[in-house]
């Protein structure tokens, strides 16, 4: 019985991983189209896609940090990309990624203690 449950979990996670890979490939096609149409907004578009692709990882790893960052990153990048030069967006993304890593480490430590 326990083996059957583990096999179902592995199968579901495999499906999620494959769907994330396919979605990522499709978003790169969108990036190429955006590069052709609006090369000045490319960094903003790529950063928004990066943030949005974190959403399935929230489900896969049952992580609140992934969920929160997957929603906040695209919204913040849209605002920064329209309002500020690309260097501000790049610096902000660097800080956000460091913060995401820190939050994931804290989540992992918390789950190990439980």
C-alpha cells in the first residue's frame, strides 16, 4: 500500500516536471517574438517569465516561498520594467533571487526541525 502511494507521488511529480519543461520551452518562443517586436523590453519580459515559472515548484515542493515569489516577481518586474531603466530591473532581480534562496533555506530548516 505504501509502495503504491509512493509510485503515485512519483508519477505526479514527473508529470509536473515535464509540464514545467514544456512550458519553459514555449515561453522561450514568446521571448524570441518579444525580442523581435520590442527589444528594449526583453529584460522585463524574460524576468517576468522567470518569476511565473516558479509557480509549479510551489506545488511540487509544497513551498510557500515559491508561491509568493511566483506571484510577486512578474508584478514587480512589470512595474520596474515600465518605470525604470533595465539596470534597476537587473539589480532588483539579483536581490530578489538572493532573498528567494534565503527564504527557501529557512523553509527547509523549518521542515527539518518539524
